[in-house]
C-alpha cells in the first residue's frame, strides 16, 4: 500500500458516489499523491478525488511518478483538459463538485462551470487540514532534517559575522550554508535585520551594514523534501550590550520557556490558546503586552504557515504529531525587537525542539 492511500481514503470516505473533490492547492496535491509542481505560479495539474477513484490531470511537461490505482490523464488546460474533466465526471456519474475557493483562480472556476452542469460547492478545507496537521513518521523525519540543516547553517553563519557585512550579504551567507548542507531551498524569504530594523517582525534585508554593539535578528529556515523549518534568533553583536536589550531578551526567553513548560506538563488537553496564554502572560506581567504584536506561533509543514494558529482565541487541541512554532517577541519601535523561535514537534510524552539541537543528527527512534 502506498503511503498516500490512507490519506486519500480518509478524505474520500465521506463523499457520496455522485460527488467529487477538485484538489488545486499544490501542497495538497503533493500530500495526497506525491505530484510535484515545478513552477508554483503555473497550473501544472489537478487531483480529482471521488468515492471510487483518484485521477491526476497533469501538464505534458511535468514529470510524474505514478502510483498504483491512480489514473493519470495528460493535459490539464485547454480542450484536452476540458475533455479529461468531462470524461471523469461522465464515467463516474458525478453531479456535485467541491472546489477550493482559496486556490482555484476565477478563470479556472468559470471554465469548470462552463464545461459541465455540475453543482459546484465550496470545499471545506478543514477536512484536509485535519489530515495535514498531524505528521506521520516520514513527514516528521523530513522536518527534523530541515530543522537540523537550519540550526547548523545558523551556527556556521554566526561565526562569520563581522562589522561591515550588509544584511543582504548575511542573507546570502545563510542561504549558502543551507544549500551546502542539503536544503532544497529556503522555506520563506530570509529575514536579516540589524539595529532598529529588528523592531519590524517581517523586515526584509537591505544594504544596511553591521556595526559593533547592535541588535541582530535572523529568521529563516530550510526546506527539505518539501517540508519547512522555521527558526528565529536575536542576539547582541558586540561586547557592550544595551541593558534594556538584556532585560527584554530575558523576558522573551522566559515567555518561550513558559510555553514549553505548558506543552511538557503531561496533560492531554493542550490547546493553541493555552500555549499563547502561557507565553503572553509573562510578557504582559512584565509590562510589554502592547509590544507583543503577533501570535505566539503557527503550524508548519509543507506550508510555512499552517493551522493551527497559536492565538488567544483558538481553543483547538494540540495532539501528538503536530508540528508548530513557538515564537514570542517584544518590539520597541526606533530601538530594537527581540524574537526567539523554534520549530517544535509534539509527542505523546512531551515535545522536541527541532531547531534547538546539538551537532549530532537526531531521529525519532
């Protein structure tokens, strides 16, 4: 049995014989069938899932690794694409089609509506996320490797920092170190910020030069085997740290440890809201509630941002196999910001801080 079969069966089990799901998100397609989109902003394929069968409708130029019991139809656009859809819908007597409003373009939606008389309904993505949020052992191993690469690349880059290097130059150093260790690519645009720029959580690197005695924030991650790592470190470059920086960093570190303690306390009812509260309460008690301007974390996997969101209103349970970030931060405009972040794997008996590891490779065994 292919590793994809249980995923397909879980998603199709509630379908009626006359219903189909059109999968158009590239990461959903990969998760369900292993279909790889080479150019993310081009339409290279769809997956059509019914009660009886799975079909991959793909572009002629996209290489396909075929699975048993999956039908492959070449041509996903134009007349050939329309003919493929009509064939699937007609042969399986489909009259209701669920489509993903968040990833299907308006033009694609119109085309599907015009080539058939199907009743079109919005796909409930929660059913997909319930599967994707809980990583199996193979997914966890890919993420552990992505995180190991990220950790090691950061350590190697930090040793090379010197006055005069620009934020962009450090970004290039980081990304070189990632790729030299086996990363497929970066998981998201690398953030390197010096001095006052660290107060901007999603700042992008410029030609600003590193100077002695300034704050440095690095937020980046490797992508390995399609899975993402996410890690942030903030530190003082120089021997004369600002006393306020030391104070803020200590608060952020305590907030992070409070969140980890919550996840490790042995209870079976951990929630996204609970993690946020554990971290946020430390920062609030220290008088910096207004300076903690984002959630405490998010899910991470094939996408760099996935459910669950670790925010103050999300009562969703956190279960073994979920991979999340924990990333409290305090940002003082015009001065500096401090964020500390690790990618974390939730286990039955605790957690693994996947990006907070030593030089030795780690496994789940």
